[in-house]
C-alpha cells in the first residue's frame, strides 16, 4: 500500500544509514527445553539434530528498489563468541552445532542452520545468536548487525508452546507488488506438535491495540501486499476445548512498498546500555522516503508505539499523538526488563 510504517527493536537490531536488519526463522520461534537437573540432563527437545532450524539474516533498505539487500558476507556469533567454520560446518568450540547458509536459487538470504542441540553450549540458559554483515553501496560500506534470542529453559512438563511459522518459502517477507506470504500457527507440548481439537483466532496490530481479524480462524493466515504498509504485526491465539494454550506474534515485511521510513536513529547503533555510565537513550527523527532513493517523499508526522516483549505498551499517553520525533530511554528498557520494540507509523 502507498503508505509507510516501520518497526524498530532497540538494543538488539542495529542499523546504519537506511539499512535495517532482522533475524527470522521460517519454522517459528527457536527454543529448547531440557529435563532433569543441571548435573543430570535426561532429555532435550526439540532435537535440533532432527529439526535443523535455520535463522535467516533479512536486510532491507530504502536504497534499493527491490527492498531486500544482499550483504557481501556475514559473520556469526554465539553468546558473543565468533563461530569458526571448516567449510560450511562449525568447528572449534562449537564444532558440529552450526552450518552456514548462503544465498542460492530462490533463497536470497544468508543464514545459520542449527544442526545440533545447543543447550549445553549455552549453559542451559537463553542464548543469543548475532549476525554481523558487511553491506556495500557505491564506494562505501557498513557493518549491519542483528541479534536473535533463543529461549533455553528447564521444562515444566505440561507447558504449551505456540509459535507462528512460515507457511510458504517467503520467510515473512513480501518482495513484489501483488505478492503475499502465509503465516501458520503451530502448537506444541513437550516438543510434540498438537493437532487435534484446536481453534485459532488471528489478530493484527492496529495503531493502539490488537484487532481481531473477522473470520480468520484457520490454522493459516495469508497476508497480502495490500494488507500492510511496509511492516505489519500479527498475533495468533490458539485454544483447545475453550482453554487458551498460548499466543505468538510475528512481523511481516513488505519490501515492495514504494515508501519506506528512514528512522534516523541517534546514535545510529540504536543501543542503550544498562550501565548508567553508557548511552541512556535513542532518539528517532524519521523521514518517509521513496524506495530506491534517499529522496523525501512526504511531509508528515508519525505515531510512535513502544512495546515490551510481551506486547505491553510503554508509552500509552503518547502513542495517540503524532510527532516529528521520539526518544526511547533507559527507563523504558528497565520497565520492560530488557529489549523493547518501537513501531513507527506515518500519519499520512
């Protein structure tokens, strides 16, 4: 659609110039749970040696007309330690746990495939995969990075897990006019997929709240290019016999949209430190540009919606009032207990 919106994640998504990056997994949220004690782990699921999930580095840019930018190369890190490779398979500290994925055929993305269980390597605690890509444009280049947190925790035995997977090969990205992508709801218990007596309700993030999508109660949801403005967020709630099992949220990017938002973050790395001696805020002064150029396309104000990881609003008193800029502060991150996401929507 001929409008513009964008989503930012402060602290774990970095950006330089007009390039933005995010890590996505077409299989849905990547997680592992373990049974037993730290001294005697008896079971780990899902078994990554079987499921082999892939994390893709998706980089978009207003500099290129097609919206998706392919890096020159990508380095991978696991909990801050650079992953080394022998050929395409990880070696050294993380030998046999990962495999590099390079763009080929219909896949335009670099990625990291997990081919072994990583819970032990992460100390049976949440792990962070970081990808740092080198992007060239003209005679200049930038390092763009994105982080992905993998939940690793002790199993509670009967807990349910709901996640949104890609129902096609588009990896949650629409790359052409008239294009679409499919979202598929998945529910698990103890790593086993649930399939019987499930009901679904899909929602879309509106300006101020989640809005139920009338009639969208199937396992899958098709999102078309006309449904979103550059970026859209969708949520599914899964229930069984009237009891809600859980929910998940997934973003969809429309790289075909003629408009894009250059967020103009300051500082450009969009990082807020917990240490009071470090950087304490990130200010955004966005501009709507026509994709493929750096030319300002609209004179408009913006709505800024700040949320924590659970989708709770952190700026309810401000998000209904359009403005030219917005500042995310350390106190926002402290209130959220970690990283926060900022959705920017053009008023016009």
